[in-house]
C-alpha cells in the first residue's frame, strides 16, 4: 500500500529544489556599455545566447543622430529591440521589423539594444550565435 503522504513530501522536495536554484541561472542577462563616436567605424560585437538569456548593449546618443544596428545570426528566431531610457514602448521591435535598423534618434540619452530569442526558440532552449554591428553618425 502506498504511503498517503508521499506526494506531499515529493512536492515539498521539488519546491525546495526550485527555491534553492539561483535566480540568475534561469534568465541570464549579459550587459555591456558600448562607446560609439559619431562618424567613426561601426562597433561590432559577437555573442551567444541560449534559451531565455538576453544580451543588452547600452549606448549614448543625441537627438538627430542616426543610429544604425544590424544583426547577423544563425538562428531564425533571434532578433533585437531598441529601448530608449525613460520610455515604456520600444523604439524598434525586431520580431516585427527585421534585423536591421537605421533612424534618427528622437532625444539625447541612453539607448539599449537588446538581443533575444523569440519565445518559441527560448522555450526549447535553442541557441544563437550572432554578430551585432552598431554605428552612429551626425
């Protein structure tokens, strides 16, 4: 005969294991500040993300400068968003607009290029190797 308290003990053990898992292991975020100088050669970075991990590249820009960002990747579900500090909505959403951006910045301040995998790929723990090229010009 099965012990009636076993499912409760098993679920408590599972809960204890989940609670002791470090938070950073679930969704690691790589953060990097990028120094872009207007008119200089574009800055290129290479990286890898897996699952729900993201990479965030923060840069400073001025209103009217043109920011260009181009993503090359080996994973069809790998995109980037551009976030403007202090704004709730993204300035650019790669999953609906593609892997290339070029436009004048609306204001002085900090902008973040966030590289991520779409949920369908993240859920199956897919990986992406990418290169990201960022440039700024007056």
